[in-house]
């Protein structure tokens, strides 16, 4: 299943001295993008070169995703909106409110190959004080820009990811220490909510899947689950010196897992390709 055993993985720290690293995503142009949320910056890391500031977002950058056109989607938790940055640098507001009320604090985002966008909207810490909505949401934005609610939760959704075929949406539940799943149809409409992983050690945050459909969860450590038999089986763990926040597959062969973890960014060669959600 995997190119090497989890017990023999080499974890490398490639960026240090950050404030709170989040939202890693790999660009097919050959670099990693991630957020340093406290200082409102997006960083760009080209393998073998010094990292550089890609942009500064006064609205606060959290989760990120790319679409097939190379446009960057960013959850701006302070501005309480989701933006899309075009390749020419122009920033568009994709979504900023639901039924006339501001979002809580958009957290993570994923884009399907056909342009369907999904994002989570929890609220943590002081974000609770400015809430206008009486629920925590999982949302869908169609390619035409239409905003739809996927689910209204009493608990807080966090990380979000797609299965390799784009027909299953995964969302981590930070309060219930679980991951829920939804079926997605050809138009991107979600149905059949269910829990696929529970009793996760730590607070589940970012999610990713590999080409085999295994689910990677950033929690106390990075936990890897095989979901192929209808129930979650823990098949691997990647321990780190810091608590991980989010994940992204990258490099030219897509066999490297990049992990943001508090003050650092780590990379691990896995020998298995990440799923390509776009």
C-alpha cells in the first residue's frame, strides 16, 4: 500500500520560526503555499530556495486550495470571507455571508476538478464573540458562484478534503474528535452525512487523502486511516515534534506530504501519491 513503512519515515523540518502555520497547498507550478495566521501572511516555498512572502492579507489567511486554472482560494478568518486570487494577482471575494449574516470565521477549503468549492466555517476562541450565525457551517459554492449550505452543525467543523474520485467529502469535527463524510453527486450536491472516523486522539484539524483513498488526519499526530472496508482502520502514524495543523501532498511526483505544525513546516517522503482533488 505504501512505498515505505511508517516507522522508517524521515521527517524533515523545512521552515521554522513561524507564529502559527496553517493551510498548506501545492501548486502545479512547483511550489508550496502556506499561511502564517498570526501575522496575516501567505508564504511561498520553492524546493531548494529560501521561502518568500507571497502576499500579506489583513483579513487573516487560514486554509488554502488551488483549482485547475491555478487560482488560489483562501479562507480569510478575520475578514470572515473566502477569496479567490487570480493568476494576475487580482483578489475576488467568493463568499462573505450567508442569508445576510457574516460567516463565523472560514477555516479550510477544497476545490473539486469541476470547480465545486467546499469550505468550513467554525469559530474558535474570541471568534465566538462576534458570531452572527447560530450554527457552524459547511458550505458549497457552485461554479456559477451560488452559495449553498451543506450542513449546519452544533459542533465545529475544521479540516476538509475530497476522495480521489471527488465523490466523497470529508470534514473533521474538532469537538466530537471525529471525521464525517458526505456523498457528492455530479452537480456537487452533498447527501448521506455519516461519521467515518471517531475517537481520534487530539483535536482533528486538516485532512488529505492519497491515491488509494486513505485518509490522513492532523490531530495529536498525523494519523492515517484505511477506509476501504466500510470502517476506519488505523494503518499508520507520523509523530512530530509539534502538534500538526494541516497537510498537503506535493513535489513533482506528489509523493511528499507537507505538514504545517505550529511554528514549523515539515516534509515527509511517503512513496504514495496524494489524491488530486483538482
